[in-house]
């Protein structure tokens, strides 16, 4: 299966984000159509709701290529998850917007270290509004999360085309969609990007877009430094799998990503001398979160059980997928284990998605092997 070029992936991301904002805002207010005319507004609302399906029907020949179709489905899955999240949170959506924006004005270390997400939420609210500011919290919440989610799904599919067969890539995409529901959490915007950002970095690394990986890593480090730190180890994992020493370019990229992921949080904390480390218990010598995480292991195993079962039964040897995804996800879940709490399931989605890659590879080979056997017997 061919891999989509970087400009095509970014093109899908930018264009669909514009279309999603326009689609959700196209409606006619009841204030201007009183009485029986209200049904005209309802008819317009229904026409707008169905318009994307009609447009897609007329341009369907543009998506005959399986890679382009995969990018389209990735965007559709992102729209589905953002809609599901908005429906699930309902009255908590305004709390999520307000809570995320408050991080920009607090001294809590988790807010100080990730100002970018708060700034993005602030910009969206100022432009699109919310229930307090001449707009709709519902639409703004969806627009923000779609921006993060769409890039996440596009990254997963793009990386899957590099590492997996066609069948496995599609399985991985839908397994990732299943596990993104574990990321839904009131008070946090863009929770899926915790995994999506990691796989976006892996896509740039594996496809050898090294300058783009450094630029992207620098930007993402202002949102989540951990998802810049962990993917760097995929360079070492890939070199070890290929039984060679990393090249000079790979060592340079590794050093750049590690340096960025450490320097940016350090700089942000230095700019906020009153930073409150209350949530980072490890810095105080308190390792109680490790005990809590061990006690939460049953929950983690239960959530991961479908992919764990496939991985255990169908993994027989070290593969390129395991070397790339496994190294990054193990480093990330190790950081979560030391610093955070597994009961916040959004934090283990990167590890779950990594398992989804490995499970999809094994299950894809099984299904493709059965097809070949049936073809030979036929």
C-alpha cells in the first residue's frame, strides 16, 4: 500500500477543518422565521446536514484510490468521535472550554508546560464564541476537538501505510477509533491528540521528513513535551531492528527531539518562577502514584484485552512495526507510570494505539493468509 505524501495529508487536514467549521455554522436561526416559517429553517437545517453526502456522491470517483479513501475515512472517523464526545459530555462542554482556558492563567505545572492547547482554545472561543460570548459552545467544542482529532487519525493512517499491509492498515485505523473513546474526559480539550501527536511524529520520522519532524516537534512541545520525547526512541529501535548503528542524521534528529522536549518545558517553567509542582509527586519523593497505577492494572488490562489477546496469540517475532511503535509507546507509558495516573484513561491511549498497530499486523497477516489459502484451494 502506497504512503500519502505529507502535503496531501496536510491538505486533507486543513481543508476538512475549514469545511467542518462552515458546516456546523450553516443554519438559520428561529428568531428570523417565527411561526409557521420556522419549518423553512428546519428544512434548510436538514438540507445542510445532508449536503456533504450529496457532494460526496457526485465526486466519489475522486476517492477510488485506497490511500485517498483512507484519508477521507480518517477525517470522517474524527468527525464521528468529536460528535460522540460532544453528545457524551453535553453540559460539561462549557466546563471543558473554561477549564482549558484557565490553565493559561494558573501556575500549575501541567498548565505551565503546555500553553499551546490553552492558547488554541482561547483563539477558537474568541473567533467562534461560546454560550457566554455570542456563539455556541457545542459548535466551538466540536471545531476544536476536530482539529486535534483529524490530525490524529490522519497520522495513524499515514503511519499505518508505512508499516502495515493494506488489510492491517484498515484494521489499525478502526481499532484506533475504538480506543479513542477511552480518551474522552471532561475538562480536557484535544485528548486524542495525546496519541495522535505521538504517531504524527512517528510518521514524519519513519517517512524521513527529518526537518519537518524537528519543526513539528518544536511546535508540539509547547502542548505536550512527552509526545516529542518518546517518538525519538523509534530511531534507535528501528536501527536496532535493522542491526546497524544509527546514522549521523538519525543521531542528530534524536538529539534534537530529546533536546527540544527537555528544553522547552524547562524554559516555560523558568518563565514562571511561581510554578506549583503539587501534581508532580515524584519530584517530592512521593511514589504513591506508582502504587496506585499497580492497583489500577486490572482496569488497564480490561480495556486493552482485545488487542492484548491478539498480540499474545499472533506475535511470533520482532517486526519493524514493533521496533518503531513499541519503542516509542513503551517510553511514553513508562513516563505516565512514573508521573501520572492510569485511571485517567486518556493517558494510556498512546499505549493502546501502539498495541492496536501490533495486533492489526498479526490479524492482518492471518486474514490475508486465509485468503491466499482459499484462493489456492479454489
